[in-house]
C-alpha cells in the first residue's frame, strides 16, 4: 500500500460520517478512528501494521460488485502513445484518485460516453469508485471523445489518463 493511497483513505473517512474505519489487504492493516471533533486523529488505537491477512476483505454490509475484475485486468495498463504533433489538440481527462473505473452508472445501464460522443465540460463521463464511494468524473472541456484509455472495471491510479477529448 502506497502512502498516497493511505492519504486518500484518510481524506475519504474524514469527509464521511464514518466514526471508525479498519482495512486489511495483502498483509497491510489500517485502522482509523475519529476524535470528538469529527477529524481523523492519530491515537493509540490508530495503527498501520503488517500482518498476515486474507487476499481480499469486503465490508459485510456492502453488496458484491456486479463484475469481479480478473487478475490480468488488475495490472495497470499504459496509455497508448499519442503522436507528438497531434497531442496538443487532445485534452486528457485524468483520474483524480486511485480507484476502480466504471463506464456506466450501473452494470445494467449504457455507458456514459463512447468514442465519438459529443461532451460538455460539466457532463459526467465515468465513475471512479474509491472505498465504496462512487465519484462522478466530468469531461472538463467541451469536445468529442476521441479515445477511451481504460476498460470497465479496471483499477486506475491517481493522475492516470482515462479519456482523450478532441476539444472544440
């Protein structure tokens, strides 16, 4: 687990109504507890430890995802190279956080956008899920979707390009 991921978890817990949070994955255990002021504070009960843990832990109240990513989908893919002479005409929509990319609001609905879709700056183009919070990502510019750089259900990193938009 990277320090950036831990910081993102702290921000998410701090901005939510959750009072106490515990997370275990691949031998890393993170525990957080809010103080009376509602801010995440280090305390004797807050710790980051390495210990044997199961491969995946799900929150008991969370529904199972509609589609489990396969092991080969978990590997972050590099964005295709854009020719240097054409790079200035494309706007990259970047992931604002580490999470899972979803192209539609739910598994049984159509994708927000496809290649060739005309978008406005405030139009939602996808969702990035982080810690069971679904964050709508907007296009940021008016234009046309030129390329979708990630697959539905793929894990994405902070700052990773998700879409190329040919700006108007």
